């Protein structure tokens, strides 16, 4: 995990916490709503980590014990895969609901990194990747579907946005397919899912004359990390040249 995600001692399974600082697990209701809406096979990014997680199991439990102040608990099994297609890390995302608050934590169940073993981390953010494009790109000898490269798609060619990783092949080895024809038997390419998400860009206006310049959807590698664009205002009566901040919509 990233260094700024602080590990802490384990929490007991009783309703009362044995943590020295149990407040570090308390999370915002919006984050709790996101975790509640997660489904099996979803792809997640947790705490902005470089790994992309696949949801492989979900267990929900309700509590009715008067001596237990928990109302419910949701445990989500997360796996990330290496090139061998075998899980190389298994974590558990756990959300506990109390009458007046939510606690969310990330348990390390299995990891190739010795410094993560048996750790528990607070959850700061959870992002569910959108894998519902109209068209996908399928490799004839692979069980992975990719997001299409918009430039190749515009030329009528079949080529994945991630350039074929983890499988390299010629354009002719790929075909376009409707996503619903492959989702039942194929899994998404995590590289495509994470790095080539389309992002809605709020209307870009000139800060001097307020002329509308651009807007719409921006698609590319890590586009959400862009902070601004350098532009020259097309208004002949305006002399603005500089950087305009980008605002991303939902």
C-alpha cells in the first residue's frame, strides 16, 4: 500500500473495538454507500493504490444481538492478478455499520510483500471502475476483453486501448464485439479498465472573456490526473494565453 495509508493494530470481531484509535476507521457515509453498492466481479481502486482489485466474493451479515452495537457487516474479498493469472494478493474490504457511524477497513489476507503481512488499513477512498462500454475489443486466443482505442476505432480498425497488454498481437487478431456478448465468459483487461476510463470534462472557458472553448469527454491514459490545459483564446478581441484548470464531472 502507499506509505501515507497508516497501518494499525487488528480489530476484534466483537461489537466493541480493541483499537487504540478506533476513529481512524470511521468513514464518510458516501464512501459507505459506494461499498454497499459494490457487486461481484466489479473492478476497484482502493486508497488510490497502484493495484486494480477484482471482487471475487461478498458476504453480508446482519446483527440482532442487543449486546452488540453493530447493525450489519459487509465483507468483500478482493484479488489482484499477476501475469500467471494466479491471485498474487488477496485483501478483504470490510464495512461495519453502527447506528450513528460507519467503519471501513482493509485487511491483508495474502500478499507477496512482507511489509503488508497481517496489516489492517483505514479506507480513504474506493473507486468502482466503469466497464460498460458499447463496444469492446476481443483477442481471438484470449479470455480478456479490452476497451477500444478511440483512434483505431475511428479508422475502422480493431485495436485495444492498452496496445494489447498482456497479450501482444497484430490488429487482425482482434475483433470488435458488443460488450454483452463477451461479459459472461470473459473478464476485463485491468490495464484498460484502470488507465483508459473516459472522463467527462466540464465546460472550458477563457478566464478573461468567458468564451466557451471546449467540453465533453476526454479519453486517454490517466486523464483524470491532468490538472489543466494550455490554450490560446480564439476570440480575436482577447489576448489570453495560458493554462486553464480542468474540472471533471461525474
